[in-house]
C-alpha cells in the first residue's frame, strides 16, 4: 500500500512572544518530527510495518511566520538585513533550528524589537525526507529494504520542492512572502551535499571561508591551524576530511601523523576547518579547477549564511610588468565561465565590495611589509577574466580582442564564478590571486619553474588570506553590504 504525501497540510500555529521562545519551539517541533520519522523507519526495517497516514503527518518541518503591520510610516534602517521592505506576513520552514540558533536570533531580534513584528510557530507543509534524518546510512543495511521500497512509504527529496527561486528573485507575491532566501528542504539538500563533497560534517564549516584551487595551500593551512591549536591561538580543534578531529589533547607528533593519514583524495572538494568557540573560525575548501566546481560548492556553502568567502588561488598574468609571484586584486570580472548566465545575466554588474577590497590590500601590506610604490609594484588591481576553457591560449586569435578591450590583467577559471555566486547568494566575496605564469610573454607554467614558485609564494599568499579575514572580522556588522540586497529582499540575511 502506498501512503500518499500530505505536502498541502499545515498548522496549527502558536503565537510566541520572544525570539528565544520562537527558536525553542522550532527546535521542539523539529525534534518531535525527526524522532517520529526515525522511529517509523526503524519499525519498518524491523517488522515491515509502514507508517499510517496519521504517523506520516508527523514528518513535517516546523514553520516560522512573522507579521509586520506598522501603525505609521514604515521604519527605515541602514542595516542591510533584518528589516522589512513592506508590511505583510513572511514565512519560511526551518531545519536544524538548534544548530542555526545564533543565526535565527540575530535575524529575529531586530525584526521584533525595532519593527514590532509578531511571531507564530507551527508545523509547515513540506515533509522531511527520510535520508535527511538517517545521516550515517548504516540503518538501511538492516532488514533487507532498499531505497525504492522505502520511497513507497516515506518522504524522499523531491526536485519540485528544492530550488533557488527566492534567491533568484523569481518568487510570487502571494498572501505570504519568503522570510529567508532558503527554506528547509533547500537547506537540508545542501547540508548533505556538503558532507558528500567536502568529506566532513557540515557543522564543522566555519562562517569565514577561504576557497582555493590548489592542494598545496592545504598543507600551509593545516600547519597554521595546528600551530594555533597548540600555541593557544583560540583554535579549539582542527577538522580534516573524513571527520578526523585534532584537539589540544593530541600531541604535535600524533597530530602530524593523523594529518598524513587523511585520505583527502576520496573527496571531490575536501575541506579543512579551524574551529573556534567565538565564531571566528576559518574553513579552507580546495575546490579544484574550473567554474563548475566553484558554483557547486558555493551553492551549498551559501545555506550556512557565511560572513564571507574569499578566493585565494593562482592566475595567469597578462601584463609585461607583472612578475611571477605578484598579486592580483580583482576589482572587476569578465565572465567567460558560461555557468551563471541565466540566473545572473551577463549585463548584471558584479560590484567590488569596498570593505573586502580594503582588507585584502591591507593584508598584503601587512604580510609582505610593502608600502607605497613597493606595494603598487607587487599588487595590481584590475579586471580578472574567468574562462571555462583551461586551454584558452589555443584560441588566442579570438580571445585577444576581448582581453584587450576589457583591460584585463589576469585570467583564471574560478574567481568570477565565486564573486557572481556571492552576489547572487548575498554572501560578501573577494579575490586575491597570485601570478603563476605569463603565457602572453613566454613565461608558461613548466614543472621546474612552477615548483620553485609554489615553495616561495604559497605560504605568504595563504597568510594574506587569513590576515584579510582577521581584518574583516572586526567589521562584520558593516561587511554585509547593501550592495548585495534588492528592494524586495526577504528579511533574513
């Protein structure tokens, strides 16, 4: 017997008076729903008993609704988020509310205290897919049931309920507006994708993110993280692919042994996390090469609402005056990646964010010690071309004019994608690249020269990225720029 879905059922909703109470109720409803779902799956695997319609009605995400009904003129706030554009009711379903507690409170408190919004919490319409509550998958090896049989009786992920319509501005103004960019089914989908691609628990991902396209940066990052861990630098633990955790109880020698044993190559885009209790932790993701990977991973990191992601990788320098090892600070992007042209049309400008640009430039000066003319010789600002063809040099007769008229100073394969994704997903972004070759001027990337460059440049480059994040962490209130928000945005950041 096939138990039908009940996605069109909602309620009941209860009024709550404080953000803390709202999150507490969301957490209780979510825990009740996931426990009911997990228990029903256990019974099915043990006894073959499918859930009844009444039982299946319990497998639903909690929902949060806010109503903004001002008595006078609408309140105006210079803040980029946690504000209403118009009166009305705003709603979203929520997953993992306990894990997202700090974020939810950050958004709710101004909406209630400043705007006087009223809050209701209840049971939403979407069902929680069973794979999202059975994280290890070991349970499914028992009882002889396969995925197709489970899908007959339990909710499964449905592409009809997962999308980026809100982020892409394609939502309809109905009786309720979206409260957040991502609802619960979309968030849960990305949380599981993060585990798959990065090789570590999504909870380890930190709110400050470095993205790189070379594994050599990983060695430097892990070395820095372990040094911070053992020197009392605020790092509580270092989490490696495969959920290998190193904390202060692990000796330096044992830590190095664990690092050396990590099978990072099993994961497409392995991630490394330096976790801090104060929210200032940093994650490094080796996204590999190409715009497809860059879009894939940022699609999923975005649901965690990070404070910033920065690209620190290599590029081809296009100017004779550049030297191998010089830095390129992207002020603009020529999008030749051909992957986001539909959600973000090419006519859409991708602005540089002043706070990020200043932090990156100051970080270069701080780490290199260069100032004034010396800094200008080492750090070049301008347009970066992101091309989806690594062998763009073989089309030089066609690429030459576009590079020329754009005044581009560097070519890579990820930066414009990452910046466009930051713009699209409202995540502050920036790019600092290191020149590793100059193909237009006869300095191509050969093994011997490349290895010498790597040894010399990567440690410094990574330290610049870390230093830039340190500068940005002192201004996260202003970092979330209004440049990233539209006139009819969801209230949540």
